[in-house]
C-alpha cells in the first residue's frame, strides 16, 4: 500500500545550485548545515546503471543513507521494514534527477530501491553506521515485485541482479 512515509520518517532535501555558462555546482551535504547533526557519514559509494535497471530493495538495521542522483533520472522507492511499525511494508516514492537536486535521508530498517528512467544514471550514497560496514550478509533484501508491498514500478520487465531476483525475507 502506498503511504506518505516521506513526511513522517524519511527526509527529503533540495540543494541550492549555482549555474553559469560552464555548468552547475551544488552541495549535497554540509556538516554545519545538515539538520541532523548526530549523523556522521563514514562511507561514500557511487553506482552507475542503465535504463530499466532496478537496484534494491535493500537495507539494514544500523545504517543511515543520504542518497542523490548525480546524473540521469531515477524512480526512487523507500519501504518501511520495521515489523512493529504501523507503516510496516508501506512504501513511498520520489523522482530523483540531477535537475531537481533532491536528496533523501533513509533511516535504518527502511529498504530503498531505484529504477533507472534515463539512458544512464549515476547514484550516490553517503552512509553513516557504527562498527563494520553492513555488507550483503548483514542486510535485508525484499523482492522488487513482492505483492505484500505492491510497489507501482514504472516498468514491467526490469534488469535485475541475481540477489534482486530472489524472494528475499518476505
């Protein structure tokens, strides 16, 4: 079921940009101006993907992720995977592009995924977690087309990794 969890649990930020004849410059995160000062990012990742790729739905119990689309256009989805939550398995979405300069802060126990709408995309993750990196063995995976979640994806036949083809936890 679709629910507006962005307004309650997941935060969306829009960056200001400077543009001139050379191109654009924008800030995705600045420690002194970020509204959540207790979050200290310790790991950055970038993924590139082509049209019709779906990556996710992945998450873990300790990571905060600030994500943004540096190039291209993505249909970005967040799913609440907190079993004791009133919004358990409910989802929300937003389109992320380099043009709208939106970033999403995803809390622990929320799964996230995206579908590439453009020919090519560059997606950046800023991670905040304690201890060791929560790699695949310490993450959960929810199947992209799980009927209990019912995400309304903009495509029917995505390009998936082997991990994302699996049934996952639910």
